[in-house]
């Protein structure tokens, strides 16, 4: 139970991750629910859950860069690809273990991210967005043309991970691996934003000239932010590749970058919880749309046909409506709902 | 590699470049007046091309009337976009504005595919004569020349508009400082609407030209993405820069593609060359050839 008013008397208390025992219990229940998920969901829905967890990693990564450091990146999709191809090359072509492939994918992507983040030292806002857009197209082109490594337009078949003799072949067993990695990485991100580094990121975002005057090295923290964010993207991309068992260049187009940006904007910029909300929303949305189309398809085939070609349009429309009517994202709405129930029924 | 081949590359590069210039001009007009980065510029071109196709081919309207109707349609569309979508976004951070135009571009793209499908459609009857003319020993189709001349006229007209007309001066004043412009009796809201309308008309005409040369299909919006190299090269808020930037990008793209194909045996350089150029410009001269350098003071 949290009382009305704020009783925190030290900075340490203010920075605690779980503020009250009640929240700890809630988080434990939530985690238990996630662990039980494979027993509740079947087939296609398990696949959706798996994709949501993977997307959460990528969205949290992008939020570190865009939400916390204020550097707009339109290249997340390509960084995703760098991770996926690295892990695919290591596991499928070199025959090494998945457990080596994932960290290697993260590190490789972090390096690529830092290289393409170099323009951020001089550029910001719009110019940086355009520079990352260019890196998206350049990387995409490399994916298609560098055939010895990427398999060109044929792609690469990727194995699922295994320990000893046990292969994590089903979606539900692979889900546990992904979940473990995701929980670790999201906890790391939650802690990151409480540390000196995270605060430096936010200072750079809020007013970079002031931040520099306060002794924060812009170069160091902007590049670091690119590196960390790309590490997340790389791991998420690698997991995505392993979940599909196949990697090809079409999976990492500009559309993916847009989906990820949409996730963090719909979820809430500069909020870890928001990134996860956004990931859930953006992965569920096409699923719900296609389910709805299927239901209508039996009765009104012409509407269904129109709806299929308009799926991207609905997606765009939702982005536009969200930005106009809920610019602070789902995380903000979530906060309002929580505040409402905390004081219910005496809201004043 | 013959001189003739080289000339051919240069000429087709300039023609495509002139379309880039037209789209870049539209982009710069919006950016200059409203500071909105329009990721839906290519879609405005695409909508223009398809609407003209609908009037010309599907409804058998004569070309001049179809062009006029397309212009009117683009005006209404741009006015609605500005009013309903961009107006509520005033004062929002740049990332929201970028996302809202991206969302808009997705909506427009899928509306166009929902109505007209994915196939290549060809303008009938052809506006320009089809036979080739020979310049300096190089055969060039007349459409190319017409397309180039028309887009250059378009650029000249709008440069003159900005320089001499009252509305053009008001737009420049707004771009320079919105508050001062407002206190001088310029309606900033009207200027915002006007800049969207002009931009859509320019892009729409660009779309009609492209439709006359190549036919149209649902990947026309790619022209919108080439706007970024062109405008960054020319300077984001410079009309002259947009015109030159578009031409140079078209030229470089075609030349690098042709040269890599014949010397390095590397195909598909066309898709990536503009972006490599873009990154290089951003590294060495981020405000482009004619752009205003932003100076920040604490």
C-alpha cells in the first residue's frame, strides 16, 4: 500500500526499482503468468507471444536511443538485420553454438551502430534521422549484395538452439530462452536509466549544450547510446532469425524501422514500460486485424479483399491518430489509470 | 565505354534528376515555411500520377483538363492534410512530426494500391511525340526532353513566385521568423496551408510527367525517398538548392550505376549511391550548398 503523499527521504529510496512490496508481488505474479503462458496458448498464439517478447527487446533498445538520449534513428530495422545475419552466419555457416551467436550478434551490431552513429556527433534531430535513414538503405543493400555472407536473395537457413542433445525446437521451449534473455536485458535497461550513464543520456536529450557545460562528454554518451541500443537490436534480430529459422533481406526493410519507432511512440518515449506496451500493441495489431478480416471474409468477401490491401493503411492511420490524440503514449495513460485506482473512490 | 554511352547516362540522369528536383522543391517549400519534414512527399507525387491517370485514361478527359483536375485534386488533398493532420501537431517534437508524415504516407500508399492495384499502368494517349531525336550523335526520346524542359519551367515559375509575388514574400517572411511575420499582419496559418497546397501541386505535376514517360506503378513513392539526398545536398531550406541537388543526385546516381556496371561488374548501385552521397555530405557539409547554417546560442 502506498500512502497519499511522498515519504521518500533519500535519493536511494527514490531510485529503488520496486517502490513497494505490493509492486514486487505484482511483478512476481506477472512473471509467473509469463512463465505459464506456453501452457495457455497454442500454435499461432504462442508464436505471437514469442514475437512480442522479441520485439520488446528491440523496442527497449530503441527507446534507450530515441526516448532517453533523444537521437532519432530510422535504421533500427537494418541493425536488426545485422544481428540476425551475424548469428545466422556463426550458427549456420561456421557451425558454432547459438550461445556464442547471440552475444556475437549483439557486439557486432553495437559496432555497426557506433559506426553509423558517428554522424550523430555533428548532427541532431532531423539531420540525424536522415543520416540513419541512409544507413538503413546502405545496410539493406549490403544484405542483398554481399552474397558469400548473407546468402543474397536466397537467405540463410538458421537452426534453433540446443543444449547437450536437447533442441529447443518448439515455439514454447524457445520462448523460455527468449523470455530469460528479455527479462535480463529489460532489467539491465531499467537499471541503466538510474545510473550515471542513464542520467547523462537524459541530460543530453533535454539540453545538450547545458549537458556539455556540466561536463558530460557528448561524443562519448551519444556513441555509447548508439552502441547499447544497437546491441539490443542485434540480440533481438538474432532471436528473430532463430525463431523464424530463416534469415533473408526482406525481413529488415525500412518498414521494420518504422514499426519499431511506432512502438516506442505509441508506448511512450523515455519509458521502459512504454516500450513493452508498444511492442505488445504493434505485434497484436496486425494479428487482430487479420483475425477480424477472416471473420468478415465469409460474409463480405469484397470488404475483406479491400481490408487486406489496406492493412498498411490501418497501421499508418493508427500511428497518426495516436500522435494527434495520445501524444504521450500508452505509458502515460497507464500512469493515469493507476493514479485513478490508487485513490478510488476519493479522487481528491 | 564509349562517349555515346556516357552521354546517354548523363542525359537520362538529368531527366530523372529534374523529376527529383520537382519533388525536392515540394519538400523544401513545406520545410521552409512550416519546419515539417514531409516523408509523404513521394506519395503526393504518386497520388498526382494516379489521379491524372484516372481522369485521362479511365474517364477519357482531354489531357489539359485532366492536368487541371489533378492540380485541383492535389490542392484539396494537401489542404485537408494540413488542416486535419499537421495543424494539431504544431509544437510537438520533431520525432512525432516525422512519424505522423510516415503514417500518412502509409495510408496514402495503401489507398492507392487498394484502388488501382499493383500493376504498371500506362498513360493513353501519349502526350509527347514518341519518335527519337538525335543530339550530338546520341538518340534521345523526345519525352525526356519535354519532361526536362517542363520541370525546369516549373522550377523557374516557383522561384519567381517566391521572389516577386506578395504571397511568396509572405512565405519567405514566415520561414524567416513566424512571430515577426504574424505581427506584420501575415496569417501564418494561411501560409502553412498555402505551402502544403503549392508543394502538393508541384509534386503532382512531377507525377504526371513521370507517368507520361515510364508509366506508373505502386513503387512510385520511391521518388520521395530520393528527396533527402537531393535536399541535403542543396541545403534543406533553399529552393535553388533543391533544383540543383535533384539534378546532381540524378546525374551522380546514373553515372555511378553505369560506371560500376561496366568497370566493376557491380549492378544495382543505383539504389544505394544517393544515400552514400548523402552520408558523405552530412559528414563534411551538413547544411549543404545553399542551406542556412543553424547557429545555437544558450
